[in-house]
């Protein structure tokens, strides 16, 4: 579209960046024409114990989906993130930790990181954790969360990090699904001046599931917590019993590195499995090129390690590159809405990566909170997690970045392991709201609902035509679900679940999910999960959940609830249902709107017509489509006249 604003790459950035436009075009062409040659070369960016001789061996054929990269190479991911920097960067700061309290911070050098991780790994070993075992990590944003992940990688255990905001039920489901016998947690977490009872939550979770035979507890606040001496271990006591010598385990490139649960359109969250070699090559390479990371940059990604962004762009990508990565325990508005920028000034952050929802919230708090800080250290800004609306983009660019820093709007997913579509700051002119162009080796395409490819300008479902090294390998314990979810919709391609538009310049504009996944403040949620939480309440007979546009959160959660016969809705019940869902899933799933509905729009075969429910939630009654095929068309009138929320 011609009316879109364009922010060309500045001369200064063309000079400083690793690649300019001509180099991007050349490298991109090479990467898709000869993936073996391209990745064979770039695969050498990490240290291999036994070098690979095979590069790409991947198939999207639904009868035989198989994804392998560098399959005969061996390595250790932790050694790549820690040991290999000791010689040249031993005294360099690996992790800057900024506590929730603005007076709290710590610097951890690579040498210290090495000692901490080795001890942690020895504690795991001493307590029976072996190569291939699954370890659940339910932690606040403290350095020990990264130590725990790296310690697992060091000994070949597979970590499953569960976001600290999830409820005991959600934690129990994830412990159970991957049959994890070992849990790492903290006494409490601290966020925005409040404590989060992580240990108590863990205790509750373990009552609800098998597994969790040992619980290793990091002392964060020192407050009293319930204790089971037959099961619970303090990290600070255990580390005293072990040495800091722990040789890294030799792992195959395709050995699992981690499982991370994520929501899909149906059923329970699935365990996205990533492996070692390809993942590390891909995350370290994207971290270098997308953030144009240079040796002395201070890099800060504000995500939580409970999400994939924390895995790939707080821990693995940056540390593989020997970067200084900042881990922030707090929230953007505590003590006040200047906090992000105060942290930037305090630690002289150069590269800053956050989510649109945080940008919108800070924009709402007013420019003064930004303007009273300096921010002159910033050179590059990034966003991830949901589409960024052009207004928020402009504010980020002009007010936060003072027009000096390009913005990399990075599109990717838990499943993709790393960034797939994003501008490279020295190469690609930016358009506010567009993730722009694919990274090396990434081949996006748009298809219509019948699977026909849309060439040139157009809009459709976003798929990938071929594999890249960071791609997930399977759903843990359920390869059929992997095939079904991603490779059976549009044959021969990986289906992302996102809708997308391509403009005349070939730029990609993500329009949001086309499936029953919603994105609330950048947190991915299956509407089915919220529905099953609601129907678990004794007064609820049926529920249907859809997303609706929300100024701050991007999407809000709109619930249609049918009560059991004889139950009457009132405000108290609405509050009770909200609390119920928070308890079942976690506060991030808290319903924004609950509308009581005597009936839901269903086809004669009983399928809920979500399209209609979405339209009503969006306050768009003009286009409800054909309702004549409904079993009872009159329910729609009732839903329309009882729509909740503002207009
Ligand atoms: C959405 C987060 C638009 C998208 C890394 C995707 C985005 C889902 C962007 C994955 C972006 C992520 N622009 N939409 N820059 N980044 N998304 O698995 O719908 O938590 O499918 O991974 O977030 O969310 P996930």
C-alpha cells in the first residue's frame, strides 16, 4: 500500500550493521537456493565436539514428517554458552541481574557463571538426575533460573520451564505430561513489590500429580515456606556438598534440549520439543543479525524465561554469542512507569527487546515517564509477541528511541525456536506494523483456505515451505499431534496458525491467529483451555470463549457461559467464575467479559459457530453471515441484545 509510512535504513546503520540490503539479498538467495551449503557454513558458528557431515535432512510429507539438522554432529549446548567464552571473555559480565527492588542488582561474569552452572549440574546429578530425564523449572526471574536451564543442558537433562504465573493445576499438568521427577523452584518470587508463593504452589501441584520426587528450592525471599524433608532440598545447602567441576556431556545434535508447553486450538497445551544443534545455531545467528549484536553491547530482553522468548533471546542465543544479557525480575510499572528506562540508564543498555502490550501500557502512562530519563545508550529497539499497532510503533520509535534506533518487529513462535520474519536493522527499511522480510533460510508463503498459493500482493494463511534449523522437532510424546497440527492443513508446508498480508514490496503484515488461539498481552492461550476451566465449575453447563480487540492487551477474553438449569446469573457469580479461571489456569487467563447465554449458536450437528460469537464480541453485528443453518437461529438475537462491555 502506498500510504504506508516508510522509515529507510539510515546511513549510519548501513555502515555499522553486519549486513546491508545488497548483502541481505545475496545471503538470502544463497540460503534458499543451497540450504546445505549455507547452513553447513553457518553451522560452524558454534563449537562441535564431533563436527557434522550432514546438514539438512527434513521432510514435510505428512506420512513421514521428520526434521533433522546437523544430525551426525555432537556438541554440548551449555559448553557453547559458557565454557567456550572462558578464555577470551572470562571476566566479561554474562548476566546483569536487576531485581524487582531498584536497589537490587548483581553482575555475573562468565567465569562465575561457569562455576555456578557446574555446581548446579552436580547438584542435579547428586540427586539422581540423568541424561534424558525431564526437569521442571518453575522459577522467578533470578539468575538461578538460567543456571538451572544451563545445568540441565550440561548433563543432558531436558528442561521444561513453566511460567511462574501459572497455577498449581497448570504446573501439575505439565509435570505429569513429561513425567518429570525433579522440580526446581524458589521459596517465593517477587514482582512489582509483591511475593508469589512458588514453593507453596509447587506443593499443591505435587499433590495433584505423580512425579516430582525431589524439589530443589532456591532461597529468594527467605520467608518461611512449608517443607517436606524427605523430598525438598535447599539449593544453597546442596551446592556446598558438590564441586564446581562438571564436564559437559557429549550430546547428539538431535538430542532434546527442552520442552516448552504452549497453547493450541484444541486440547491441552502441547509440549513443544526443541533439540540441541540446530536450535543453538539458529538462535545465536538470529540474535547476532536481527539485533545486530556486537561484542560490547549490553542487551536486554524483558521477556520471562517461562516463554520461548526468554529461552532463545535471554539465555541461549545471547550466551552462545558471549553477550551480556540482562535478566529483570520486575515489571514495567513498578515502582512507576519509568522503570524500564531507569534500568536502561542504570546499566547503559544498547539493545532493548520488549512486547507491544508493554509499549501500549507505557504509552498510556504518558510521555513524561519516558522523557525524564536519558536513554542515550539505546541503539536498537525490538518487539515480539503480537502485532504492534502503528500508533504504538510510532511512539516507541519517536518518544522512546528519539528517532535514533531502528525497530525490529520480530515475528516468530514457540514452535519456530527463533525469529523467522523481521527487519535486519542495517538492511531493511521499516514500515510501522510490518515484520517485513524473512530471515535467511526462511521461506514464507500465503495460501487460501483451499491451500492454493497466493503469489505477489495478497492475504491468506501463513505457511512455511521448508524447514530451518530452529524448528521444533515434535510434540513431546505425541508425534501424531505434531503432524496433525502443523503439516496436515496445507500439505507440504508448515502451517503457522497465523493470517498474513503481503504488500507490493513483499513485506509481511501479520494479521493475527486464524485458529482458536488468542493472544492476550502477548500470552498465547487456547480458547479451549479457558472453556474447559469454565465448564469444570459446578454451575456451568456450557462455555464458548473468543478473543475481542482490547486497547491494552491486544486481545481480551470474552466468555459466553450457559448455566446449569436452575442457576441464576449475578455479579457475585461473575466474580466467582473469574477467580475460578485464574485459579485453574493462572491470572493471565482472567476473563475480561462474561456474558450469560441461555443458548449458544450451534449447527444442527451440534458444532458451535464461533464465527458468530467472535463477531458479537467484536461488536460487529453487520456481518453475522448466514444464521439460517443454526439449530435455533433465535439464540443469536438473544446474544446480540445482551452483549456485554463497551461499544
Ligand atoms: C504472535 C512468541 C505479530 C503470532 C515468540 C504467533 C506476532 C504467536 C509477533 C506466537 C509479531 C508473535 N507480530 N504477531 N512480531 N510475534 N506473534 O508461541 O500470532 O508465544 O503465532 O511465541 O504470537 O506466540 P508464542
